[in-house]
């Protein structure tokens, strides 16, 4: 399986995943031009993509799809609530949706995909597990809190892309209006560094070898705070061997193959 995070954060999310002979994007929250140029930077071309899968109907996860779909005829996958929300935001999106159930497993080529519910203030938000028969990758960003289901999914995976949105103190000390602070820190908002670290402690399995920290707030977090919080948690659990990479809004990640 191969993974490249093209962008991660509240200004746009897009993740390239390939396995079992299938290449796809999770979310398309950058402009079409930006998706194509970041793929090129990573040595990839949009023509290789079979599909785009959507986690939820917030614009930082679908904003570029209307134009992108016009240029590249990818298949579009989402659950019903997310597809309806994206259609409202993209009235000119010209495509037949391939609708999956929120708690279901489906296949695109040789890639098996498990969708599962996450608590977040969107129509019907999901996380995904991708399985190519050898490796399991969990993608879970935009979640207000850990749930037993999310822990169970993470515990089966070799690699994970997990939200570490904010440092709680930085969020509370920020200039943001109070309702926004409570939304972000709430149960349907975003995961803090501490929340993400305790989620990983609960769901840490022997097989986990790579962890991507994602959807970092640019105002209320720093890469080193997120990294150190997670490192400490994994060290306390005796797992200094896990590779941890911090994802960025502006930089394309390395292409990791595992
Ligand atoms: Zn988001
Ligand atoms: Zn969101």
C-alpha cells in the first residue's frame, strides 16, 4: 500500500491512497489545480485515479471536486448524507454517486474499504480502513471524541492517519470567539493532541508501525507540540519504534510504501 498526504488542515484535505491495483483520493478539499500540482510534486498523475471517497460534507474536504471531476472522470463515493451535502455545495457537480452505507465494507478493484461512523458536526461523517490484503490503513480525521468503534478499527491497523487538531490550552487562549472554541473542543468537533494520544494508548496494537498526525490547526497547535505529545504517549507504552510523521497544510508528505 502507498500513501501520500497532499494536504491536511482546515484549509483543505486530500490524501492519496493506492493498493491492490487501485489508486484513489480520500477527500478533495484543495482546488483542482492544486490537487493536480501537488500530485505532480509527488511524482503522481491524476489520470491514475480510479475514485474519490469523501469522509464528510465540510468544504475543506470537497471544495475542489466540481472542477476536478470535470477534468478527470473519477468515480465518486460517499454515503447518502455526505453526497447530499456535497451536492448542495457543488450544484454543477456532474456525476452519478456510488453510495455506500456508513457501517459497511465495499471494494474498489483490489482495495477493500471499511467505512465507519465518527462523531463530528457534519451530515454523516465517516472514517475509513483501507485493506489491500497485506496492510491495513486507518484514516480518521475530523472527530470530536474517541469511540469504542474507532479504537477497535485503529487496533486492527498497521498504519493510521489520525487527527491531532489542537492543543487545548492554545485553543482556549486564542482570539477565537467562544462559540467556535466550544464547537472545536466539543464532542462533535475536533480531537486535541491529548485526546489523540490517549486514543492511541487505548488502541495501540503490536502491528502498528506508522502514524501520521493530521488536520493540525495552524493557530492552535504546532507540529512539535503534536509530535511530542504523541511521542510521549507511545514511549510510555514502550513503543518508540512507531514512525510518527506530522502532516501539513502546505507541504506534500513523503510517499510512504508499506
Ligand atoms: Zn476538516
Ligand atoms: Zn469537518
